[in-house]
C-alpha cells in the first residue's frame, strides 16, 4: 500500500469517529438509547479499521528498513494499539454494570480497562523513547519528561480524587495518571528532538498524537471517572473522549513509518552532499 493511502485511511477513521461523536452530541443517536448495539458495532468497526491500518504500517515498515531499531519501534507501536483496543472493548461496558466496587465511582469498569491500557501505553512510551534516542543522545529529553509527567500525574490525581473511592480504583488510576502524564510529555520531547517548530508536519502530528493520548485520558479521569461527584458527565464525555482518543491513535501509529521515511531522506541527502554536482 502506498504511503498516502495509509494517511488517507487514518483521516477516514478520524472522520467516522467525528461523525459518531458529533451526531451523538447533537442528539441524533445515543449510547444509552435503542441505538446502543448499532453504535457499538460501528465503533467496533472503527477500531478494527484502526488496527488494520496499524498492521499495514507495521508490515510496510519492516519491509522497507534493515534497522533493528525501526523494526522494534514498529512492533512496540502495533502491540501498544492492540492492547489499547482490548481496553476500549472493556470500556464499552457490554454487561452495563455500574458500581462494581461499591464505592463512589459509578463507571468503575473504566479502572478495569487499565489492565490493558497500562501495558499498552507503556509500550507506546517505549516506542517514543526509542524514537527520541534515534534523534538525540541527550538524556535530558527522556529524564525531564519522565519527571514532569509523574509530577503532573500525581497532582492531577490529588485534584480529581474523591473520598470513599475504592482502594483498587485509587491505586490503579493513580499509577495510570502518572504513566499517561509521561506519555504526553514524551510527545513534547519527541517534537523538540526533531527540531521543535522546525520539525516536519509528520513529526509534529505524531508528537501531537502522544499529547492527545494524554488529553483523552485526562478527560476520562476528570469528567468520566471522578467527574460529577463520581457520577460522571455521561454520556457526553464519552463522545468527546472517543474522537480525541481515536485521533490520537491515528496519529501515533504512523511513528515507525515516519522514522523510516526520515531515515531514507537523511540517507539520500547525505549521499547527494557527498557527491556534489560539478
């Protein structure tokens, strides 16, 4: 598949997610209404298309590079998405049960999805760190985002946490808040390692994908899990989170292929520089 087709597929997925969310926000359909099953089927198809695109990117990456680092990042990226999609299915709350842990949190099933999102985003974080290391040997690009992400995550957890929250939910969301905070800051670090404002459009978009992933989970934590005194601003927050989350994933899955393109461009440029036209 040609490079632009992979991009078009990502854009198409985002557009479908956007229509899904906006239509629900405008009241044309609702996850709490008679259309619930149809909505879940449509969203499952969106997730499948996302997984397919990630697989195509993975295959194209390993077919166009000899770099072990690029292949490793491609594997980490695809594996990350696969695990996250299992978390998405958990968040569908198919049995429609609430207050499972008899605490203040109505949508506490979201904490169970962390079983998948925690390792999933850990793999994405590793992919981002490896990508930064290909751009620079300066360890500050890794050290500072990790510290900043953990601090911001802890502060966010303290602010949104509610009394009488089950211990499992408190611990799991607390750890996850720090992880996703680091993911967001790694996105900033990746862009800076690519030259900041001088980074290419692809680099800016991929780095922004990491940042949007953090934003999507901040929305979940503040407005779906702990929002409205544990009731959650549901279902509106679900619709908003959906389009932000899908957009972030559609961006970050292009990381390995972007690195291959940059590597080939750098190689061609160096080859031209070493053989100037006379």
